[in-house]
C-alpha cells in the first residue's frame, strides 16, 4: 500500500513529544541518539526511536508560541524601526532568495527602497547590519518583532545600549573589524575617537561591551569577511569531520552527475543524447550500492532517475548478490529530483529518514561529492567523446560538438561504468586504512545480518502477502506520474505506448462505465512495465507493454531508435503544411471576381438607361447639362410656396371665414404688427 505519512526527520535539533514532555535531539553519535529536555537527558538507539515513532509514542512537537507582550507595549519609534527593518529584509529576500546577504543584493534592495520613498532621503545601515537583521528574522521563524533590539532580552552588558549606539557599534565592527581586518582593540579605538562626532550626547560603550558584540557574530561570517570564501569553506569542511559513523546503512548520500558525453544507439548507431548518472553512496563503508543512468538530449536529473537509483541500491541483484538494504538516513540536496511528489511518495513507503541539504552547498554532502570527483577523474576523462561536466543551471546545446564527438554506444558505456564501480568497491581506500569498501561491508554484514532491511520487513503481524506486495510495489515503482483511463480492450495508453494484461482488465473492470482516471507511475529508464493504482483504494497492478519489440528492461531512447530503424534509410519528407490556395484555386477565384465586376457594370448601365427614359418622359432635354440644371431650378421656383402674413390687429368683427383671404401678395400694405411664416 502507498503511504503518504510524512517522514520523521532524525537530525540534530529536531523536537518532539515523548511521555508528554518536549525533547530535542542534542547529539547523534553513530547509532546512538542523545535526547535532552528541561529535566532529563536520555539515550536511545536510532532503531528504538523509529519503532516508537511508528507506534505513535513519539509525535512531532508543535512550534513554540511567542509571547506578544512586547508587541502590545511597542513605542511609536520602535514600531517605525520594526517596519523599516522588515521592509529591508523582505526586499533582500525578493532580490535574491538564494543569496540575500550578498553585498550586491543588499545594495540593490537599498536602491529599490530609496525609489519608493518619493524623494525622501533614507539613511541605510552597513550591509553587514542588514545581514544580521535577516538572520534574526529567520531564526525567529519570520517573526517581524524579532527585528526589534529588545524583543529578546539578553543578560549581557550590552543589552541596555540605546538603539542608535547599537547601530554605530555594529557598523564599526563590520567596517573596521571585518572589512579592514583590524583587531578588535584598534576597531574600538576608532569607535571611541569618532563617537562624539557621530552621536553627540551619547556615551561610548565600554571595551568589554564592544568585545561582547564582536563575539556575537557567527564564526563562519567572520572567517568569510576576514579570510575569504576559501578559508570559510575550509573551516566548514573541517567542521564536517564531526560525522562519526560505526555501521553500514547509518548514512547514505545521493547526487547526480551530468556528463557531456554523446552516446549512440547499439542497433542503429544514431545519436541518443548525453548521460546523466546518479549514485547512492554509503558513507561508512564507502561502498557504491547502486546507480542509475538516463540518456536524454537535455539535462535530466529528475525524480525518475532518483527513484531508479534508490531502487537499484536497495534491491539485490537477480541472483541475490550485491550490496543492498534500506539505509537509516538518506541525505540529498533540495533539487527537484528529491523534492518532487513521486519521489516523496516513494520514500514514504520505506520509512527512511530524509535529510534535505541546501542546493549549491557541496560541503553538506562531502562523501558523495568526493566520489563524484573520483568518478570524473578516474572514469569519464578516459572515455572518448567526453566534453566535461555540466554545472547547475548551465545550458546545454547539442551543437557544441557533442553529437560529432559521440563514439561509444549505450551498451559500451554501461559496461565501462560497471567496471569502474566494481573496481572502486574492491580497491583499497586510504580512509579505510587500505581496506576495500567491499571487505568492510561484508565484515559488518556477516557480524550483524540484522542490519540488512528490505521494503516489507517492517510489516506488523504475520502477513507475508502484504510484505511481498509492498516489496513488489517498491520494485516496480517509477518516478513519473500521470492520470489515464482504462480504454476497454486497449488497456492503458502512456505516451502512445499501450500497456495491457488480463489482471488489469479483471481488477478494474468496474471502472469501464464510470470512466474514472487511474494513477499510472512510469519512467523513461525502463518502459517495459507501468504501475497502475486504483482511484478508490491503494490496490495496484503491474502492467507490461504490449509491443513485442520491447526487451526488459529498455529505455525510451532505445525504444524510439528501434521504432525509427525501418525508416532510417528513407529521407524525411517536407514538413510544410498543405496549402489549399494553389494555382487552380487562384484562377477560379480570379474568374469569379471578374464575373462579379462585369455584373456590377451591367447593372450600372441598366440603371442609367432607366433614368434617361424617366427624364425624357417628363419633357426635360438631356442633351446639355447646364440646360438640365436650369430647367430643374425654374421648376423649383414655380412650385415654391408663398409666404403667409397674418394681421394680429384685425378687429374681431372682421373675421376670416375663407382661407383664401389669408394669402396676401408679396408687397402688402404696411399696417399693424404682422408675423411672417
């Protein structure tokens, strides 16, 4: 069954509830976990904690609630300061979510805020001070009230400094101690000499208070500004040596390599694309238990590659040999391959604790990154047609001579890759005191066979069928997911490939009338089978492909090459769409247009002749145009109506009974007031 229960993160700093008490993981030493609360300290093994979590005895702790007493007692000055700092922090995150504390991004945030101020001059602090604001904001779970200096009361001697003095002290620390690399004593002397001119009326803090402010800065931040990024990275790598592992499976790491090496189809010798390889690495024994390869014409470090790699590492070979088993902890970056929904569902079936690290931080996964370097130098650089490794967000173009330099086929590349992994697992390693990873693995597994766990081993009760079903689902699970409907006798159609079986039709025959969509898991690494899950339950069926040309397993690129093989010698035709406006149609349209124009001309001649007959009937000579206009003008003047004049002063006795008396001549005698209409 597919479980969607979230994984329990077994890392330092994780808080949870045990026996109605809040505990925090203080330290992880090998397989032992030290728990600390306000009243006691306990030690458990990782297996015991996982078991109690499954039984519900351990539950994730809810986030701590913050007091709002300071919020209610804020002064107007503090509230204005809080809003200004919040605006700076949010603009920094908007400029660059991945690197908001970079100096360039902070200055861009300042410029954007200045543009929105409508001409008001704003005094911005040092960029190091803004970085500290962001750290406080993030440490408080994005709480804006943490940006107020007295939000978290401290017991240090500098807790009572005025806000203006704290800002000046912070600026001097970043400007003189970090950037100019002066000693804290000399930086304090500069502050003491310039304090009266910068803040007249304020007292300079003591040297001990200044030293306390210096000690509050993060050590990595100090190393980065005083010694550079290389020294900071070296210090972080030294800090990573705290990993103390004592058994296999205690920590695995996964990562991918995108190699610019063109590969050919073993049948048609056509270019298929570049290789993306993902490895799983056991950090204690240095064994590579499994890997997966995806051939594509673009960078393809996706969820299906991650799922396939983890399956190959966990499951044994067909003869039962190899390095296999479920790890306790899996560490990977926050790329889309490991944060996608299919991979999350896949990991929920295994009860493996996931540790997600920051992207572009190789020091968070030191073991797999070191192996990637060994793989590039020891294997890829010796292969013909290799053009380097693509970095994150680097564009890839087929025109970069990758296709022209392609020499190896997919089968030849897989043979070379398998030979390198076998040699790596069997050769001596200096970190293992010249022992091979294979011998160290076999030594610990022979002494502790219970370390090897497979999916389904954790099924409670005596239910071998359920355990076998879970193992079967894990084996055939894929990294791509779509919704599809059952199409009668055709089965399931995935990317124009048909998958069908008797078991599929019998299991989901009740959906033929309802037309409900089924969840189908598939990938491009092996297209021979798909997993179909019911929409109403977690029942699943593994369905094979109906195409007899597909061998198990076979990738999509190889399948496409086989489909195109019968037509490889035939040149491709033009892809120009058919145009209905050919010369025949154009001639017919021109003929029709000419007919319409002739008809319009004919109608115009008919109307002209009809008008001439009407004017001739009325007795008008149409021979001369000016005579026609003169005749029309005389006719209008003869038929024009005469003006009517009414005498309003006429006595009442002289009433007009006949309307003909009202019509007066044009030159009537003047008398009284008249109205002319």
